[in-house]
């Protein structure tokens, strides 16, 4: 796995568009602009010059956040994703977290199962991904973490960092 550059963006964005619902990724120019953010990086697996899959990540002091993770749809099920994810998690000295859709569909349950098989835990705290861009909708999701389930306090710390740094959104008000 290697760190990708802005020159890999078109291939990365092509996989992203085919792998995520529209409300879960930014428009082309906004997504590309993230390469200038200090905390943001993208790692990919290549076969020569062909991008097989990627992980876009945010590096925080207490945790590592995987914002997007996708493998070319023609290559899924061959172990590339597990290899990429385990390589990323092993390189970290702190927990890794990511967002997943609620376990309400077969696809979402399979995706959660993939992460569980790769050492992640599904946390049951209510979580809404804020609108990722103008014209996009908020998405109810769950946070999964490597190394075990997290406490409510740890969840709040993660949510606060994601809302502020990744989404530029205010925290939801408590009812």
C-alpha cells in the first residue's frame, strides 16, 4: 500500500462514485481539495498504475479515522480490502474508527461483518453523519472501532472531532 497523490485522484474518485451513495461523499472539486488538508491522506493498493482500492483517512491525536474505503467492484472478495485494512490498522499506535450504515439491509450487514472479521467492533451510540456538502443529506450511521468497543465519553470525543474537522458542522443539540 502506498500514499496516493493528487495525480491519483481521478482513479480514486471513479471508485468512490461507484462505491458510495451520493450523500456519503463530496462533489469532485470538494473531494479533491481535501488533499491540501494537513490531517487528510489517502492510501491505495495498485497493480502497476491501476488503482485497485483506497482508504482516505484523517489523522487525529487520539485516533485514526477512515472516511472512505473502497476496492474496485470487479476485485471485491479477493482479499485486497482485508489486506489494506489490516495494514493500515497495524501501522497505527492508536484506535482506528470508521462509519458504517445501520445494519438494516443485507449489504450493510455484510459490510459490518467484513469489518468485524477484520477486528472492528460495532458501537451502538446514535450517530448522524452531517451533510457532507451543500445539497447532500445527513446520514444515520454507526461508528466502528478497532481494539474494542468504546465508552460514551470516547464516542463523544470522536464525534466532536469528526463534526469539527471533517464535516465543519456544529454538534447536534441535546434534547
